[in-house]
C-alpha cells in the first residue's frame, strides 16, 4: 500500500509587521494544550468560528454552553495571534477613551459601552474561577505620567471614570509612586483596583479547554481560505479550508489583525500594527519587588505606550514601541532594550532571555468595531491594544446576539468607523501618523 499523500497547505503570508516573532516566554512557560486535529472533509455546525484567540474562544464557550453545535477553526495553533503574545494587561474601557465614545454616540450608549468594559474585566475573573484556569491572574494597574504637567489629565480621568461608576481609583503623587515603582522618570500615576494582568497564553489555552469541555469542536492548522455566503445546502454559509469545509448557519469572524483580506467589508477598517515585548532573566523576588512593589500592571499614558509587569517567575516583561510600517525591526533585543533602560536603568546588567512581537489590530478612531454582514455573519475586532478583557466580552456579545439578545451588541455596532486609506499611500500616511504621535509624546 502506498503512503498517504501529504496534505497541501499553502504557506501563509505574514499577517503584519510582527507576525514572525513568536519565540515568547509565554510559549516557553504556558500550560500545555493538546494539538487539535485539522478539519478534514465536510462537516456541519450551527456556528462556525474563524480564529482561536480570546474573541473566538469566548464565543465558543458561551454558545456551546447554550446547546449550540459549535466548531472553531484556527489557522495555526490556539493563541497564535495577539491573545497568546500580548502583554496580558487587563485595562479599563477603550483605547480612545470613554469621552470620545460619548462624543460619537452620546451618553446613553457611552454608559452602556463603559459597563461592557467593566463586565469584560469581571468576565475574566469569572472564567478563571468557573473553569479553574491557572494563568497567574493578579489585580492592580498603574498608569504613570512622564510629564508633571499631565497631572490635571490624571485628575480629569479619575473624575470621568467615577462619573461612569468606577470607584476605588486613586491618584498617587510622585513620592508615593516611587515607593511602589522603582523608576524616577514619572511624576505621578492613577492606580485602579480592578485592572491587572495574567499569563495570556495560559489563559487562552485554558479558555480552549473550557470550550472543549462545553462541547465545542476545535480544529487547528485549519485556515479559512474562502467564505461562501449562503452557498451551502439550505442557504447555509460554507467555510473552506485546504483540507475540508464547514457548513454552518452562523459565522463568527474572530481573526482580528490576523484575518488579512479574507473579508472585504472589514479588512480596511483595521490595521495591523507591530508591538513588541522583552523578557529579562528571572530577577529574584527581592529585586523584582524593588521594581514593582505590589506586582501591578503598568502602562504609561503616552500615545506610544510603554507597558510592563512582572511575570510569575519574576522576569520583567517590558512591552512597547509600535511599528506602523510593514517593516519589522531587524534586531528585536536592540530595538527594545533602550526603551526598558530609560525606565529602569538599574536593569542594565540583566540578561535578556526572550523578545517577541505581535500585530495589534487598530481602528481609525481606536474604538472597537463590531457588526454583522448580512444576517448571519458577525464580527468583532479592532480593540486597539485594549483587547485582553474587551475581546472576551465581544465574543460573549456575539454569542448573546445569536441567541436573540442583541441589545448591547447592536448598541456598540452603532459606533461609526471609517476605513484606513488603501493603496500606495497607506504605509507612508501611517508612518507620518506614528511620527506625529511620537512628537506629541515628546513635547506634550
Ligand atoms: C504584542 C502585543 C501586546 C498586547 N498587549 C496587550 C495588553 O497588555 N492589554 C490588552 O488589553 N491588549 C493587548 N494586546 C491586544 C490584545 O492581545 C488583543 O486585542 C486580543 O488578544 C485580540 O484577541 P482576538 O481573539 O480578537 O484576536 P487574536 O488573538 O489575534 O486571534 C485571532 C486568531 O485568528 C486566527 N485567524 C486569522 N485568520 C484566520 C483564518 N482565515 N482562518 C482561521 N484562523 C484565522 C489567527 O491565527 C489568530 O490566532 C496586545 C497585542 C499584542 C500583539
């Protein structure tokens, strides 16, 4: 008998500037998750989900739990995209700020949106408890300022959050902050109690375990290469992969910045922007606590954000820099190290063990973009660097909408979005925008 022919899976084009940098500390330390089989031949489900990150897995858990037959297709492996590479920092509300949302759609929808953000943080804690996910979840988040004159902005932010019902937020002056954070470059901070951080790849894999326990089917190495809209039997949608096809009534698009040009209606509404993270060697408990005393997550308030935290094994995980062009930096360690030393010069002797990157999906207005294409295809993407909590919630909102409770989903879908420019001007324009933001961070 002759050996079976190897399946032909066409090589994927890199999805954006940081796609190929996936040698992360997360991959070296996450809880194992068994390899899931490719989709082979024809299959059917009530709901087909494209993408195995927080968004897709969250929708899968909710729908499978409600009794739907759910199949999730992931192009690579679970957590391959942002969800398995991110800073793991759980922040509050949206990248654009709630006041911008209020300007766009009024106070009523802004209040609903803010509450969605609050529920998003609770949903993480709930999932961790319900499914016993081991992912080093910690609470507490610092937002320091790099210029003294930004202090009124912090006071304003606190008032705004309080007016939306978020209590317990504190202002820390420079001296108090320096007791908690081993850096002298800041002039104060906002501290929030319900933000925090987790090990994102362990959390993603934990969600995948939970989805399987609830009865969802997961296929890895199964990139969807075409979507037949209503072309299946009974007008069902058909998701085609190199080795199979899935017929389903509903489709959930959860590929975010990694989805590429598969769906013409959405691809110009988000843009993949590279973001990078450096991991030092383990620093030991005492040295680590001199850097971040209370194990908070930290993200400064600049446009080009530095975000960092300690890992469970006491490394500094320092993230930041953004590349808007499709060109990735040649030497990631050299690219990121000066940024970390500007904040923590005392780490000059620390050995650097890992550096990786991923594609953040941003929208023009930095607000999440959710909606429907026709009546049966749902999408949620463009978390603009605030997706660790929001993406799980958006997955749940899509699941709610499919179950007939579309109120919150439809309200968020009213937020207007404009596409990014296409063609040859796209990259130069985005690089100009990047320069503009850098200058604004420098001069305030
Ligand atoms: C370096 C980095 C740091 C970040 N840090 C933070 C942070 O600290 N805090 C925060 O809130 N947010 C952060 N983010 C953003 C956050 O991680 C994302 O918003 C969130 O993970 C998005 O989840 P998702 O499931 O929508 O998308 P993803 O996790 O990107 O998942 C999409 C998945 O879809 C798959 N896919 C794409 N196309 C197809 C297809 N055709 N067929 C099948 N599968 C497909 C991809 O392979 C991928 O696995 C960061 C992002 C990056 C890259």
